[in-house]
């Protein structure tokens, strides 16, 4: 990997013109800024791949409702357990299922909200509810390559948002439905109907109300997926069957569908399929935030360049359509407020550190400071069809330090992403 070590210096010699206007501090800005960014990444990245090639001369299935003990509540709210107990006994904290003055042994997400509300330590500058003037964040987690941690990232991030008291919706847009199964739904067994967002995109926007389901996280809902969703990728590009007359442009369907329900949530997280598809493009058009997941290996890096090329083509297509029809591209509502690249499945060895340094040189400030490391605990959660937050420390074989290391890594990544949400909303 010495060749990879030398590549960042070549990147520094590249000079690029910048737009006169300034994008938001944590995002890529309007469609032109996004196009320029992805074009630069793709072109610069291709040069490094070509240089490297020359250098190397290489032609429990149903989950019980999540509950917390008092020490968990202390950690999640920042309020000491002594203070919580004292105010429970005084009847100051009102829980839905407990008469005043009675202490609790287990706490639900609704109980956490009651505690946060009483002590004014909610997410939004002390408030539990998002102020009406703040728009929800719609985040897509995407990459062309499979096996790069998209689903692990998006599902566990959704759980972390729920822990923070954010009303969260997880939208599974991958027909493989791994995210769906992580929350305890198995479409082929459960007979869920409808089992995906497909009909909402292709037939009737109002079908969205039929497919939102609860999870074992009290303030986290899910839109499930199944192989049924593959049909949407066939229908949407086909003008003879995509109902364009009644439902409008195919690439704006998800944007319109989520518009019906987005204000019921603070954060909507879309887990995209590892493919260039109409449904994935819908997610990118509907989102104002994007996380790209990349493993610290050159093959994954190459896939990220293909993905940036697809994004570039997508933006160019919209600009061309706008010019041909004499309309403003702003009409499509495509704007990015938060963009980051997350390094996943990181073994943190010498080889991965070289590639990680290379990625940071290419993407600069847009790479998250923390990476998602490979651990036994994360593998265990996937084998259990659940989340890392669902794994009990005692159930992890070998050293318990592996669990602690995996959980710490997950928490640091999620806290960093959630801090971007805070920054975007101006929440302390």
C-alpha cells in the first residue's frame, strides 16, 4: 500500500474553481454545488485509481419492547438517578402508566420524554418537541457497493436518534429487506401487505398510511421492504405504466410521499439498495442529508467513484431538463444540508489506515472523524437479526472488551452524525 500512501500528495496538486456562492457549513448546497462537488471527486478519484494501477502494474426475531433501567435513564438524560427518584416520590414527574408518587423499575421511551420534559433537557434547546419552524431531516444512507455497512449504519443510527428523544422513521428501500428484519419483521413469514413502499410510489400516494409500522423502540417507526419493491424499479422509468399523468414526475415520487407524513417525525432515515435504481434516485431527490458508507479498501473506494459519477449524471439530467423546459432547477427542491462519508468495517490495521488517509485527502472535511470498526459484537447483532443496541454484553463470546469497543465505536459515530443534526437545527 506504499503506492496509496503517495497518492494524497498528488491530489494536493489539483486546482479547482470554486463557486461564488457559499454552501451550508455541513452540506453541499444547491444542485450546481452538488454537481461540481461530485464531478470533482469523480475526476480526481479516477486519476488516483489510474495512477495506482500504473504503480502496481495491474492491468430472537420478534423483539420485546425496549425498556431501560434507572442507570440507563441517567446516561441518556444526563439527570442523576438520585434526582429522578426524588422527583418521582414527590409526584413531580408524571408518567402515563404510573400514579404520581410511585417510582418505576423500568422506563419506556415515553417515560424518557416525560423526564426530559420535566427537567427541560430535550433535544431542541431543552424542548422535547421539534419547533414547527424547523424542517425534519431526511437522510439517505447510500453506496453502489454492497457489504459496506449501509444497513448497520442506518438501523443503529435510527435507534440512536430514538434514544435521543427524536421521533424517527426508518424507511427500508432495499428489496433484500435486511433493515426490515433487523427490526423484527420478516415479510415472507409475516405476510405483511403491503410489504413495501412500492404501491405508494407507483399507484397511490395515500398508501403510505398503510405501511408505517411500530418497532420495539417506542418512538421509532418503520416502513418495511421486500422483493415487492423491485417492481417499482421496473415501473417508475416506464412512461406507459408509471402513472405520470396522475402522480407526476417519477423521480419526485418519494419526495411527495414523504411530504405527506414527514412532519410526524424529526428524522427520516432511508436505507438505500446497493444499486443504481429509480428508487435510490428517488431517495436522493427526497433527502436533504446524505451519508456515503465506504470500507477502507481500494475496491470499495472505486465503487464510491462510480457512485459519485451516478450522482453527477443525476444532477446533470435535472439541469438539462430544467434548461430544456425553461424552469428553475430549484423547483425540484433538491438541496443538501448535510453530507458525510463514513468509513465502515474498519479493521484499523496499517493497510486500512493508508486507505483511510487517502479517503480523507480526497473528501476532506466531509469524512466523519470517527469510523465504524469491525467487532464481534456488531457481527453478533447481525446474526441475531437485530441491532447492536439490542445485544446484551453478557451474550458476546470471548472478551467483553470486544463488546465495549464495538459499542463505543458505534456511539461515537452516531453522536457525531447527531451533532450535525443539532448544528443544522441550531439545537444546543
